[in-house]
């Protein structure tokens, strides 16, 4: 399966990169922290080399031994996997659910650093994320320019034109999800050309297109809002770099068009899946834009700093996003987060990993309804914007998946197809 190939080939590549990154920063650690820094780097590398060996030789998954706040939950989850009635007893790297061991590897990478001060706050993926951002400059400039031109006359747009713009920016945010470094095992995945030019040609590749539903939900929320009730949209982020910029533009459009009064962004509390957005990445990106020597880029960055200061944009991270659980167990495992999401009018889930966690990462029949696959996860109306990079997909028309499969066996993992999949909830 694609999962086996990922665990066997892609994950060891990612670990090798992480080890190389630490090697390359040895001098920097020495300059900052002296011998202590170099010792910590050696310990982290030895921890990661051992991890890579465990993975490649299909050793059992071991309990976490660190004191980090989520360790107890991880170890409980391992017990749960051990005791599954249809499981293999002792979970090992190749004999376990893909989602679980993949998340587990990233958590162990985090432990390798977290347990080794003074380099415990070093993000081993930071360089790759920054590089992706800089290599996507042309696309970022094109998008910021388009958006700032749009803002000049946004007040004069009628409802039909506003809808057109929303659908356009939803698509940019959808295809921005192609820029995924864990998918390319850290190889270049930047967005080189203007994303706006090719949107028309990409429409046939959106297998489920519920954009109109998103539009009507937002328009109705806007019409029904009272003085006391704000329209709130939450974006559960995926990758930093170009994708994050496309999400920020979408969020700014929602505010500027008065389709939303506030936007909450949810990111990862630790470095995750190579290119996932942390609080540092979020703030860094906005600062980079603000200080860019391009008029429209810097205008975007400065406005977005302002949105954060005014509190109409809020960034949150939560430990739950980096646990192995799928979202149907959120109300039990993280009731505080579930209650927070219930305050939203619309949840936008970005990317493939969020989709896998929404649908329990199962081998569903393609035509199983999205609502059913969510397995009672309904804090608020939600929509998944996802390009396909793993073999789980639901909500297709009967025969649709089989038809594509016949001519393109790799269709579910190539990143060529996307979905904008909506569920109104209860």
C-alpha cells in the first residue's frame, strides 16, 4: 500500500534529513551554547539514529519516556492499539495504522530535541519552511498584488461578484495545499507561478466541489448576525510557506468583504510533518511580508499585523492537533478544544492530514457520505480543502473513483486532484 511505501522509504529519508540538519548546525550550537550545545546535538543525533534503525527494522513501537505534557496521552494511545480486538498485539512500525506511526515519528523527533537543552527549542524543519516561502516569492507577489487591487473596490462589488472572488480565493487556498514538504520528503515543493492564472483549468480536478455551500452559509450568517453575535470562521492550518499566505489572503478577504467578523487560526504547538505551521512560522511569515520591499506584499503584512493587534485575527495552538487521535475522539480527549470550535460559524480544515483525521484514515468506499465518515464529529459546519496525497477519499459520486482509478492508478496520492467538501453538521 501507499502507507507501506511511506513508512519504509519516505519516513527514513525525513529522519536522515533531520540528522543532517543537526550536523550542519553544529557550529551554530557551539557559538550559542559552547560545549553544552555540541553535546546536546550529539545526544539528539544518537536518539534519532536509533529511531531510524527501529523504524527500518520494524521494531515494536515503544512508550514515550519524556516528561512532556502529552506523553501520558500518547502512552495511553499505545495501550489502546495493543488491546485492539482485531490488532496484532504489539504494534510495530510496519504492523500498525499508518496515521499512528507517522504521527509517532514526528513526536519522537520532537522528543529528541525537547529532551536535550540547550537546543530544545530548535525547529529542525525551520530552514525548509523558510526556503519554501522564499522560493514561492513570485506566486506570493502575484497573490498579494491581486488581493490589494481587489481591496480597492471591494465595497462596490455586488453579491455575485463577491461570490466569484470568494470561490477564486478558496481555490487558491485549495491548490496552495500542493506545497507540502512532508509529501516530497523535504524536496523542493514551492509554488513557482501565479496560482490565479491556472484556476479555470484546475476546476475539472476538484472531485467534490461544495464551494457554493460555503458561500451560502457565510451569506446567511452575515444576514442573520445581530449586534451581539459575531460571524466567526476558524481555519485549521496545514503547511507554512505559500499555502499559509493563501490562507491569510482568504482570511483577509472574509473580513474585508464582511463575510466574517473574526478569524481564528489553529496551528501546531510543535514542529510537525516537516512543513506544518507553528506559531513561530505564522508570526515569521507575517513579519517577512511586512518588511518585504514589494509594496503590495508589505501592505498585506502590515494589515495582518494590525488584524492580530485588533484581535479580529487570533492564532491558537493546541496539543490535540499533534496527537495520533482522529477528530471523532476530540470531544473526549480535548473537550476544551471541541467547545472552542463549537463557537465557530464555519471550520475550514486545510490539507491531507486533517482530512485523514476527519475521516479516521480508513479505506472507505469512495461513495460513503462525508457526514458518515466524520463519525459524529460535528462541532460546527465544516469544510475540508484538500489536495489528495493519501489513499482515503469519501463522498464521491457512485463510480467516480473507479473511473479515475482505471486510467490513473496514482490519482489518490499524486496531489493532482482536490476536494472542497462541506458538511453542515447535525
